[in-house]
C-alpha cells in the first residue's frame, strides 16, 4: 500500500499536468471564492466624516435589550438560587439529629 505522502505527490503531479476544474479545491466547494473580501475596516464599516453620528440599525436595540436583559436576569436568578450543596444539607441534618438526641449543637 503506498504511503499518504506518495499519494499526495501523485495527485499534485496529475493536477499540474492537466489544469482541469476537478483538480482545483476550494473550501466553499464551489468554482471560486464566494466571500466578501476584507476591507480593513472594523465590521466592514467605513469611518464617518468628523461631526457625523453613526445611525443604528433596527436590530441593534433589540440585541442590546435581549443580551443585557438576559445577563441581568441570570444575575438575579443566581443570587437567589437555593443552596443545594451536600455540605449545607449535612450540617442541617447533623444539627437536627443532635437536637433529637438532646445534645447541644
């Protein structure tokens, strides 16, 4: 059985001889790059001239309310979460058993 490196070498030679589309390999599995070329700007937005404000898109406020509202709700729920650790249960159980026997806790 031929090694993997020798198979790759054979494939490269075959593709070098015939430049057919079957030898070309793209990540998108298409016939060429289908992506937005990088512009060098953050999020693809060109900087505005001085003195102008950026106009928000319609979805941005919904995203802010949803994201930060969910984080706030999670913080409140975590703060009031009941204590379900084994240590606190064992401490309460030990105190209850000691009081049942008449010992001082």
